[in-house]
C-alpha cells in the first residue's frame, strides 16, 4: 500500500513538473511572439475593415461602376447603387475613409474615382472569384462634336486631349502620373523644345507648370496647367488642330496624324 502511495506521489509530482514546464514554455512563446502577433492583429483589423466596406451591396455596386477608370459624381453613383443621395454620401464617406476611393474637385463639381491601381487590382481579383460581370461601359452624354476635341479654358480637352495626356506619359515625356502634379522628364523637355515649346518660359508662368485636369466628358484626366496651354498654342501654330471661331470646338487635322502620329494617331 505504501508503495502504491509513493508511486502516486511520484506520478503527481511528475505531472506537476510537466504542467509547470508547459506553462513556462507557453509564457516564453507568448513573449517572443508578441510583436509579430500584434502587427498581425493590426493587419487583420484593417483587412476586416476593408472587407466590411466592400461587402455592403450598394458600396460594392459603386466600386464596380468605378472599375472602368472614369470618375463619377455622387449623384451618378447613387443612381448606380440604387440608394438616396444622402445614403450615397454616407457610403462614399466610408469608402473614402478606407482609402478605396478619392475625391476630385473640379471647379464646382465633385467627382469620385478609385484611389489607385492597387485598389483596382484587388477589386478585379475579387470580381473574378465572385464571377461578377464587368461594369457597363461609360457613356457620356456630351455632344459628339464637343466630346471629340475642345478647349478647356486654354488647353485641349475631350477624347483627343485625354489621348494626348496618356500618350505623353506612355512616351516617357511626363512623370508624376499617380500624384497628378506632372513634371517633364529630360527626354520630354528635349522633345518639346525641339517641337517649339519654350520650356523655360513656360516654367516662369505664374501658374502650375503641368497637372491633371479632369475631363468633364471623359471623366479621365487631360493635360492642364501652363504646359497644357503651351501645347495647345503649339498645336494651333503648327496646324495640328483647328479651332472654331465661335465656340470651344477643336478639330484634329490630317497634318497632325502625318507629323505626330505617336501623339495624335
């Protein structure tokens, strides 16, 4: 009987030692992994917030609509989401807070677009997983003669202006596409100087040198600022575009496509 009691005491003592060792191990693991788990929990929290922002059906419809790269007003997005204007404002505030969309102010107009390419890529992947159809193509209601090419104050706008903006970046002549505040690259400065733009004089102008100007018909940026104005004047002098005498309408000429196909084709 005494042997049995001694055996039980030894077993109990061993079990206690195992428990103490396990507790010590767990405490050590908790201490060493605290920093990793805390940073992971922050990432989990932000991911959950983003998922919650996207998961609401009206907000999901808004984001899906903006996937075509065109900016839209809150009223247009309210129509797409099938909600009241006040509800749309609350939804857009949430999407803006989560940095999924950004607000663009153009004069008295306010537009929303996706915040950046990373947001678009993430939404595209989710749409593939969900099997969702692509958003309907953007269809502006601007008269075709003005939509094609027109002046926007003193620079070129319309589909021709937006295409020119994109090609100047594609050619590597402009930098700063993500920020919206542009700068000529060394290659771009040489190219424009060779075409007849006095870059130094443009820089001395008391206005922004070059910037993105949201096109009201295309809802994508065209080239604004002093450089945009200088480019329009150059195009008029070289006969690449022709301006109507009694309005804003511009017309691209065959000469533009012959001499500058990389920008006007």
